[in-house]
């Protein structure tokens, strides 16, 4: 045992992973974990499983795997449950999603077929392109939240989970601005009793999770937990929360490329981005109100990375356009196309073209795994409230009030690894390196 650092409760028993939205991302995540457990795949894309963390000086050669450095839950300890607006089993849902091939689906039919979704809390006003058939009914939103809490208790009993994490893998909801109803717990609970229009489906799940003393992770750009009432609730119950919007495709590319251009003081005149996708997410985003929620998440990235107020000659008044096109034949195979107009020495123009042919759920699934394991670690380490050190995984990272989010992927990764070092009593790495040349 390490004497320094933060006291972390050892991971014991089953870790229940509760997933609102057992669609393409949720089923691909479960399938991938089972594939690793059955040893016919490696956990590609997972920092917790394949990543390392350097400790001390470079000359010390201490570079353990992250999973060996901090006490994470073992993959064999994960048990799965969730809700969906369709009654399909995990296997049926995965088959319809079309992410995994028939060969892999056959190998994983056992675990996927055993996942039977609980009836979802769903109001079509918040996701206009979907029509749910497997949904709860209740007089008030508070009634629905209580039904979710009952589901949680039943799952805990049936699965014998000793601890749980809830991660939103559901759809993008219509754009909602924070208001008085979100300002504190009393106002929020009043809104639940009165069916307030600004309390969406995902907020009801988050409330039920936190009231059940379960950490909550928001994988969509929805407002959900990014409101004072939820932050307050997480602190009262000593729970970590994080979000929002899994950083998988085009925005991930932006958080790699934009910091590189800024580091070299190269200017940008315009950045045009378009997405072509045909999965359920694409269908939902075909609605202008849901797209606005996603657009807000995507557009903010460049503003925060490039800091045009500090570098007006390079980045003021950039023409930044984002488009999402629903094209059913693409399925889950998303194409993210970017055109970047840049300029360099003496103002001469250049261009960068990026055509990222990615698989949306294949990129999202390891993010789900890492967030589940790191969030459970945070809970056992006594961390509560917003977990900004997990911003590495999100398009719109949550921060303390009044603090701008850090979007640079490499700064985010340094923040994440330094947090792990801190937890284990190791010195943070600054990369200064002067001691090698004294």
C-alpha cells in the first residue's frame, strides 16, 4: 500500500453500470467488455486498460499501466442494466444498430440477449424524431423519478452490485437554457412535482441517480447535470459527476489540430465542418432543436482553444460552420469532413483537409468504459461534484462556475494523469526537465 496520497477504498464486489439508452453506443460498450473478458479482443481505445502513466524522472523508467497504478474495478466485476424506449433485448438492439458484424454478434449473443431494458422515462417533446413504445407513465415527473429509483433498487438486488455508476448513452435532447427551476434543489423538486417543461428526460434520470447515491455521467450535449441543482445534489451525497457529450469524431480531431496550429502561431480564417451519419443519433439531430444542442457543444471548442481575445491578429472573426447531415445508408459509420483555411508567414494562405471515416460507437465505447471506471475510482477516493479532470473525454467539459473549460486534448490528458499521480502521492509531471542539464 502507498502511504502517501489519497485514501482510496479498495474496489470490492460487483460494479453495476446503469445505462439510460441501450442503443448503438450502450450495446457496443457491453459487447466490447465481454469480448475482452472472453479474450477474443483487446481493449483498443481504452486509456484505463492500455494506457500508461510516467512516474518521477525519465531516468527512473517507472511507467506502469494505469490499471496497475490506481485501484480500478476489474472488467470481470462489471454487471450491466439500463433503460430504453424500445423493448428490444441488447442483442436485438445491437443487431438493429448495425455496428457489429454477424460473427461478433453470434459470439456475444449470450450477454447481449440477457440484457432486457427497463421501461424508459420518455417524453417526445425533448427528442422529437423518436417515438418510444416502451415507456413509463406517471402523473408527475417526480413520480417517474421515483419509478427509476425503484428500478435501481431492483437492479442492485438482482445483480448483487455493491456499487453503481449511471452513464447517459441516450439521445440528444432539444436545447434548454438554465433557468430559475434549475437554480437549486428546492426549485428543481418543485418543478418535478409540477411537471415543469424545462426538466427533460435526462434530468429525471440524473436526479434519480444522485438521490440513490449513484454517480452520474452525461454522454450527450444535454443540459442534464450542468445546473446548480445537480451540482448541489452531488455534493450533498458526496458523488462525482461529469459531462458532457462524448468526444469521439470530428470535435476530437479539432482538439488535436487546433492546439497544433495555435502552438505554431498560424492564423485561421475559416473552419468548415460537416458530418454525414445515419444512425439513431443522426435521425435525432435531423430535428433543428436537437441539432442546436449539439451545435452549441461543437462550436464552443475552437473559441476556447484559440482564445481570439488574446490573439486577435490570428483568430478574430473566424468563419466557423458546423453541419450535420442525416444519411441513413451510412448507418453508424460517420464521415467527418473538415476544410480549414489557414495563413502563415507574410499572410500567405494554406489549407488543411481532413476526411475522417470513423465508426461512431466504436470510438465511444472505450470512452464509456474509462468514464465508468474512473468515476467509480473518484467515488472511492471521496471526490465529489464536478470532475474536471475527466474533461479529456468530453466535447463540452463541465467546470466550476465562472471558469472557462480547457479543450486542448493534450492539456486535458496531462490534467487527467496528474490527478492520478496526486491520488497515489506521486509528484505531478511538469515536463520542465531542467534537472537533467544542471
